[in-house]
């Protein structure tokens, strides 16, 4: 239910805002707007105050919308109303009317990101768990309990890192830019600050996907190696483990955090293995136990399990900004997202990034539902991200998109004449084909994700 509600809200807000941008600027330019439609196809609801006013409609197919204005190339328009037609307006007014939709989406994104920061979120502090072996994090010298305080590109300015989400954003941005990332790191108490470099330039040309994330080695935040309540009859209960036990070492090897404990349990695989000797702390006393994880098969791997939750709570911080700081952060995040979206699209066109990065309505619906369940600020940030994507997509120079029409106007401005009807017809057909192909790929990616094939 939350997925459907989030999807409807997302589409409704973004489509209305986009089309309202076209509608409002058209009226400012003196263009007669005949219809404002949310959706395509058969009309299921309409409202028109007078025969001369704009008709507002809801249509059966909800994936989009349109604004229909008076155009003498299509409509029979008497000479005394030529001044109200779109096609007879000056070039800059036509361009402004077409550009208004995607630009309003970008402006909306700024406000939504700002609102998310005004509302505030409870996020995990950027204290790191144990980096896996042979990852960039391990090679750079990062360790369990390191607190990332600030980050900067190799030749850029330092930015404070308030949470794991902000750190992951910096990682994503650096990978897509193909540049190293400097980190200022302290211990978990904020002392002994040092500077190190993540060699993310090694991932240049790769997607920021699960493989890249595994190579980087910065995932979940630090959590203490504390046991949760064991399942009845499982290995943990049989060994005498209890909720709240803190694991200090296994077979004499220190366990710095929950991630290291999970990795050690999972690595328990093979025939005839002896029990593991766990040293735990319980109510201020140290106790040694023997634990024999059970072995399960997952895919082509055999992994150990103790049938008990592992890990205490992560340290949290409330991220909330003031009025103007929120707007500034919203503008910066919108600019960064737009740039990264364009770069990713360019890499997909050049074959440098996988087309699996394209997402369609099913993925949007899934993420909308998840973000709505997490809270208002998360949903606002998700809505802002989709709004940026919609704005950038519509500004692409593809026929049938707003950006394609702007290219027509650029041609007209340079040559002094509009695109010929023949060229316009063929360009529209080619644009429709490209859009249909993109939609097909995006929908197939959605289905593959839902089936666990990606």
C-alpha cells in the first residue's frame, strides 16, 4: 500500500509541477492554453469554468501529462486571435515556454532537498566498520572505529562529513568523476586526526554499483560486537550465549566490531572443523565459550550461522539545517545530481556504463514506498532526486522532449528559419523510437531487479 501511495504522490507532484511550468509561462507570454492534462489517453475527469478558459483534465494513462496551447499550424485560428497562438510568438518566448517545465523541476528539487534538511533526519555517524581485506579502504589504512570527519577531492575544498549518508554521497561522486578522495579521519572519540587518500581513480569508468562498493569497502557504520537474543535451539543458544554479550575475541584474535564478528562466523565452513573459542564480556566479567556455527549453503558458497542477531546500535546524529543553509545545500545537491545524471547518461551512450542503470516506473514505485516508510525527510529527498532526473531527461536534445524542441529553436535562431516540415516529421519519429527503446530497457531492468536477476 505504501508503495502505491508513494508512487501516486511522486508522479502526481512531479507531473503537475512540470506541466504547470509550461502553463504558467505560456500565460505570461500571452499564449492561449486550451488544455492542461495530467496523463494521456481517454479523459476520466474534466473541469472548464467557461468555454474560453483552460480545460483541466485527468486522463487514463498516468505516466506523464501535457499542456495544449493554441497553434495556427494545427488549429483554425481567425486573424484577430493570431496574437494568442504559440507559433506566432517571438522565438525567446517559445523557448522560455518550452524550457519552463524542466527548469521548474530543477527548482522544485532545490526546495525539496532544502525541506528535507529543514525537517531533519536521524542518520548514522560516519564511524567505519572493519573494511574487508583487499579493498581500497583497507589499503588506504582505514580501520574499524575510524571516524570520517571531512572529505575533499584531490584538488578541491574540504567538506565536513556529518553522517554515513554524506560519506556515501562523496564516494559516489568521486567514483563517477574518476578521482581520488581525501579523508580526514579521527578515532571514535574525535582524537588523533589524520589525513589519508582513497584511490577511487582506480575505479574510473566503472558504475557505482555493488561491485564498486565492494571494491571500496566502506559499507555499514560501526556497531559493537554485541549479541542479540539467540534463536531457540540454535548454535548460539546451545553454546550459552545471551543477549548483550560482547564478543572480545575468537580463537585469540580480537574482534573489533560487529562486521568482523559476522565475517568470522560466515567464514566457518568445511568438514570436521573444531568449535570456535569465544571470549565474551558479560556483566563486567569475562567468560570463554565454545561455539560451533552451523553451515548453510547459499548459492555456490557454504557459510557459517549462529542463529542470533549480531551488532549493537550504530551511533546516530540528527542532521537538521537552518533556512538559508538548507536552501544552499539543496541548490548544491541539485547541481551535483544534475551533473552526475548527465555524466552517467553520456557514459551509457558511449558504452562506458551499463544500461542497467536505467530505472523505470516499477523501481520508482519501490523506492517511493521505502522512502515513505522511512519518514518525511527521506521521502522529500527521494522526490527531489526523481525531480532532478525528470528535469535533466527532458532537457536532453531528443525530439519529442523539451530539449529537442529547444534544439529546433536554436537552429531557427542561427539560420533564421524553422526546421522544415519533412525534417521535423522524421526527427519526431526517430525521437519516438529512442524514447520507446529507453522505456523498454528501463522496464526490463525493473523486472530483472524485482526477480533478483540484477
